[in-house]
C-alpha cells in the first residue's frame, strides 16, 4: 500500500472507463491522485495542465492509447495515411506529453510510469498498428530514461491488452508461446488494482535504482525476459 502522503499525477488518454477505474484503484491503494485534464494535446497546453496540478508531486502515471487504432486487418491492407495516424502519431503524442510534463516540473526530480498494452511485446497478426505504436512508445521510454537520467526515472508497465482495450478480446491475441495453455499462471486475469500497485511501487523512492525497465502485469500469461 502507498503511504497517505503519496501524491501522483495521473494523465490518461483513450482509456475510456478504465481511466476512472485506475484513479479509484490508486486512491484505494493510499495515493493522492492529481488528474491532469487537457483537451488539446500539445507540448504547451500540457505544460500548463501539469503545472496547474503539480504541487509537490514527484511521480506521474501516464497512458496514451490512440483514439483510432484501425480495424484489424492484414498489414498489406494499410494505407500510408492510416498507418501514420494509427501507428506513428501515438508515439509523437506521448513525446509531447512527456515534454510538457518535463517543462512543468522545471528541473525537479520525477519518476514516470508509463502504461501500455502487452500486445506491443507479444504482437498480434490483426492489430499491427496498435502493436507497433505501443512498442514504439516503450522504446521512447527507454531512450528518455537515458537522456533524462540525471533527474528522472522512467519505467513501463505492460498491461494485459483487454484490460486497457476492452474491444480487443483474448481470442484476438496470441497464446503464450512457451506453454500453449492460455490460463494465466495466477489463475485469474489482473485488474486495475494490480496495475495501480505496480505503478505506485515503481514510482516510489524505494525503487530509486530502477529506470528504463518493463514489468508485465498479465497474471503470468507471458513470461518474457
């Protein structure tokens, strides 16, 4: 459980009802949640949105899912403009979010935990744009963890895809390669409380030696290195 004095900035896009469920789970874990609201995604607007709620918070949880993930289809059926919108733009949008947060923090230390769908690590034949966008975001996390490592920590939580994207069912994503049995090792699918607990752990001072890392919250479906 997080301490009662834990304050965390929360910014989400594209989570739908999951955004409120995540916020509730963070509060139930003992964190104070400062939710950033910004209708226009740009570095300048996000800087103001974060600055308005920042206070003395030194950690943030961020998730950006594209509004348009594209209909599941073979890779050869994608047009260039669709690919740019569904696969490339989400990576740039996450960069703008992180730039805006860094501007608002103005030199203070900060720990950022990014949430993304596990489909980026496993791949899925029909959801190539979402898998590409998500893995690109994770690569951005690792790059910024190196560039901003003097005062920032950035880590990634890979969340079982149907929790973040309810429109994608478990039948749409591949079964784990090493076991073949799709039942999670824990015997259950993880929920928002599991995600909140891991995110708060990574953002805490006790995790000061961890940066640029990925933790998978999927109940043991994929036991990736």
